[in-house]
């Protein structure tokens, strides 16, 4: 049966694939001479692959498309004529016809130079106790604060205005099931995990779709920190799978969690073990520390460093000392912490910054072994734009400030101190990387300036990358964010600009501090009416 004879709602997509540009039509048969859409060879090939071979096997089958339209699958069929190189779809419903028209033009026309649009996105708020209360945070400044677990669809901003403020700790952009962001697609609002399940091509190119197990591999966050986070590390993939299988309640993911933090304000952080000579010096000269760890253990590590013994021996000695500290009883830790703070010689040796930090931690968590972690870890005050990258098994604690954070899509945390949550000291001690840095500056992760000087890229791993885009001296002009292979999130931290909606190009989005969006893969984003300096962070893979 000829499909063109069976239904007036046949959608032909026709073109000669031998030319450099193939003419194509996506219209009802009776109007095909009046309306034309041009597709390149690449785009036509993409359409053929999509409808005939289904590169995303979990979607775009006839049944799936029919279900998404609310139709019986027999009313949606494919038509292809290889001899004349015609490709099309026909159905018996005008709404289905319009759907396929939009589906093809909007979702698969990746190579088109006229698509510059964005989906608005609302982040998911996390109300951890260490977050900032009130409007003095970047999270509070975002125009659309998403639903929280504690309040359903109610905004935390509304809650604060009603006299019941909760701390705004994290704002998540991603598809993690414990906090999916919300994407505005046309007239519909969908959770990001639901959206990507229905539109898997939004994850990225087919190689990324399979490489990352058909999921968005990263989680993008804004953190606003008023009080220290726990002393923690994140397991590698192998350990994550073991912990998840053994204790899914406390380890909800089977994935690892390398993470990148980029400071938005001055940002205090403890991370990585100090230079070995500094730790050895503390162990030799700080009497309170020697009483906790023991003279023999302190001397053993100091000697290993002085004699430049093998890395394995030095790390083994350090692990022994750190384990003794983290398993010390609260009474002893509390006593020796006070001795440390009140001892003039210790105060002179440590310096004001470290001593003040230990004092702050002691007030919040008296007797917690993590209070003395600054004697082992690098204490940094990052300036805005500076970054640290924390690989698996790296000990760290964020202390205060605000940052952009991007990580593998996981929520696994192994805690051992500075927290009232579940602690797994034995696991943390056994999993840690006890390598020491040569210099405090070695902890910093440097971004790379792109050919366009407005973009600085932080690319620590294949699972995620973050670009900082700063556009200055371009008032009332245009700028195009380049296309990237995967879907990407953008968050705006300064300046103003305008762009168009993905579904309705007549709808204009005015971007400013607090705006956020999702850009489909392989699509550039055109910004115009720029008021500089425009500052945007973008996460993708």
C-alpha cells in the first residue's frame, strides 16, 4: 500500500543525498510546494538513522512515538523509499503530524546555523544545616528556586518571606534522582531525569550516550556555605560499588564522585595532605599533638621524612598517625585542643589563620578529632575564579564561602569527622590517598584559556567540564556560545543578555544574575543585547 494514498497527513522528508546540500520538505502533501526546510547531508543522514535504525534504542520506536502522542501504534508508521531516497512518516492525526514536524525540525536539525535557543531550568534546592540563611547568598539571588524535599513545590524564597527561613546550602542542576532539576519544555515542566528519558538525544552524541550508560554523567551545583562541611572523601568506582551493595542506605550510588570546586567568593577549604616536611615539623614540635599520637609514632614519621625513605614507608607512617588521631576519644581531643589553643609557642608556630580555624571548629564540634585535621591538611583561601579538583580518595572539607561545583553524577560520601551524620572512620582511613603535596599551590587546578579569550575551561575528567565565560566591553552587541557535544547547563552570575526559547523562538529570555538554562547538544547559543560584564558558568561533558 502506498502511504501517500492512505492518509492526507503524510510527512515526506525528501532530498537528493548526492549534493552538498539536500532540499527537504516536512509538510502535508498538499502544501509541500509552499513550505520548505533545507537540510544538509549530515542532517538528512541523522534523520534517516533516527527513524530507520533508531540510534537511541530506548526511544523513537513506532510504539514509543505513538505512546508519547497518545495514539495507537498502528496509526503511526514509517515510510522510506531507498530508490528515490525519500524518507517520511505518515499518520491519521493532525496533532501527530504537527508533533513530527516539530520533532524533526527542533530536535534533530543539529547542523542548522539558525538554532540558538535554550530551555529554562530550575535548580533543586538542598537545605543542609551548613547552608546560608536569608538572602545573603548566590542561591537566594537566583530567580527560580526549585522545589525541595521538605516543602514539595513551595519555594524556599517564599518560606523565608513567611518568617520560616531554612538554610540554602546547594542548588542542583542535573538528573540525579535525589534532586533532579526541572526543565521548562514548551508549556510543560518536567524533571530532568524524566525529560532525558523521553528525549535521550539531549544527553549528547551517540558515543556519549553509550559511554555514560545512557545517562547524563555529571551533576552541576552552586554551594553557599556558612558552616564547615564534614571531613570526607569519595570512593573510587570499585569501592563505590562495594559500599553501595553492602550499605545502600548510607551509600546510595554505585558510582565514584570526583569533583571540581570553583570559588565564587573567598572560599575556605581543607584538602590534600600538607607537604611532608610541614607535617613532620608539627609532629616534632607540637606537644599536644605528640601526646595524642604518641612520641614513637611522631618520631617514626619525622624520621621517614628526614631520611627520605620510600614513598610507601612515608605514607604508611602517616596513615598510622592519622588513624590514631581520628580514633582518639573525645575527652582527650578536647583537652589537647584547648592546650594547643592556649599554648603561646604552639600559637606562634601555627600562625593566626590555622589557629583561628581550629578554634572555630572546636566551638562547633568540641572533642571531634576532625578539629585537628588542619595540622595534616592544606588550608587554602581561594580567590574568586580559583579552583581545586578532588579525585577519588582525597580527604577534604569545605569550610566557608560560595562556589560552583561539578562532579560525576553521584551522592556517595564517606565521612569521619566534623559532622553529626553517619561516620565510617574505618572505611575512610583504609581508602585515603596519603600522598603529600610539595607545595600548597599544587592543590590549585588551573583553567585553560581557549582561543576565544572570553572562555576559561576547567576539564579535569571526561565526565565533566566547566567553562567560565566572561564577556566584557561588548555592550548591546552579540556573542555566540559555541556548540558542545553534550547537553549543557548554564548559570548566570552577572551582567545581562537576551536569548530565545528552544520551543518558541518568539519567546525571549532575559538572562541576568539568577538565570539558568539547558542547551541541547551540538547547538550554539546566541546572546544579544549584552550588558557587560556578563559572567556565565557552563557545565557539559
